[in-house]
């Protein structure tokens, strides 16, 4: 017996989209997730589906929606069990909801894995970074935790628009290049009292074109230093890993290995096309002026003039798909591999 509850949709800047629905008792949890991410009611468009149910509800969902259990495989992250299919892009997520607010937030965080993975399958990456907007241009300010991303956002003058201060999802569109979406700062709900976090939300469907990536370092004076493609690729991959490892930590090595390989491959493609810099930031300086001057001196050329070949469903999850086959679907196609520089 299936009881369908509320539904929402999520659309990203490269055309990816999902109708997201709850069944059999997780409707309140999905409502909370939708409020944090400012999701809109389910679309009538024929989008891929993400179906949330309680732990143990997979077989009932399969029988109701699909009538066929073959070609489904699971990522078991203990509190969130994510089922994907090799022949379509729908997802079923089982949620272990014990009613605890903190566990509910952690489950929301972990439930984004299939969305992030689809983005990476298409050449994008998550960043542990603030996402800033200036005159319609997107700026990624990447740094590990507790190194100044949130403080930097608070220091910006009013004409800057901080969209998020902890996590950004960069999607790749062969026609329009890279676009970045702000994603929630989950620590606002996990490690702060309810009265301080209540009501905070992020418009995850809003996106900006990525003009530059800056990797934050604390210093005595403000300075921007260009990065070569190799060091940029390493830095981009490190920032992505800081997000991805929360999804990977309970996966077997034979599953993690191709995911990590694809992630680094995407980082190389991104390093080839998006200008990247080290931003040395002083405690009381006007670091944003260094960023503004840098933005005025760089230009972004179209990333690709040729279309990306149609890719297979869930390429990183198909054991027979080689790295060479993946390379033919990504922005790195046709380029030399990146060297350290």
C-alpha cells in the first residue's frame, strides 16, 4: 500500500531536473528539506523522479511505480540507502528517520548524493566554497572549514551578493559553460541553536555563470596569484573531495575508486576553462577589490563549440564503462591531460 504525500521539483542550470516526492510517512521530512532549499511544488514536466520513503520501503515503491526489480543497485550510507537504476535515471531513497532533528538534517545532507552524482556524470562538481555574485558574474571562494568563507561573505560591501557561504554545486552545460548553484550550509541547522538557524534557506535553483575560482589563504596583505592548470586541478579536486567524502565514507573501495577518478577528471576539465587563483586575504584589508580587479582583467571564452555526445545512464555506476568512454562525454574531451604547473 502506497500513500503519496507532498511533491516538489528541482531544476538546475544545465537542464537537469527532478520531481521529488515522499511516500509512506516521510512527507514532513521532505517538507522541511523543501523549505531549506526553496523547492517549488512538483512540476508537470516529464522529469526524472526521486522518491523518498522510510527505511525498508524500497520493494513497495518498486512494485507500485515500476513493477520490475531488475537493474537496481544500492549505495548504502546506513541512515540513507540510495537505489539507482542502470536503465533509467530515477532514484529511490530509503530514509532512517528516528525523529531526531539532527539525524533528519544529516539525512537531508546525505540524500543529495544522487543529485551531485548526476551533476558529476555530466562534467560538474560540488565545491566546499562560498558562492558570490557581482554584476551577474559568479565567483567561487573555496576553502576548508573554519578558514574564513563565512567571515569573507560578511565583510563584502553591499553591492556584492553572497548566495551561499559553505557549499556550491557547479554544473556543466555544453552551450552555456559552467554555472554554479548555492547549496545549504547544513551546519546552520546542526551546530546552532534552533532560534539562530530557524528560517534560513537557500535558493538552490538560482544559478550564475562561473567567472573565476579563488582559493582562500590567510595572509598579512591582500593579493591574487594566478594558478597554473595543474595546481588549479589539484585544488579544485580537493575542494570537491571535501564535499564528496561525506557520501563516500561508507562505500567500498571498488565503488569509490571510479567516482574519485571521474571527479579528478572533471577537475582537470574545469581547470582548463575557468581561471583559478590563490586569494591571499588579510584580516582587515579590502580583499574584494583584488577580486574585482582580477575579474576586470579576465575573459571567459565559450567552453566548447562542439556538442557533448549523448551519455549513458549513470556512467560512473556502470562497471563496463571505461575511463576513455567517460572522457568522450565530458568537457575535457579532445584536450591534453593536465600537467602540474
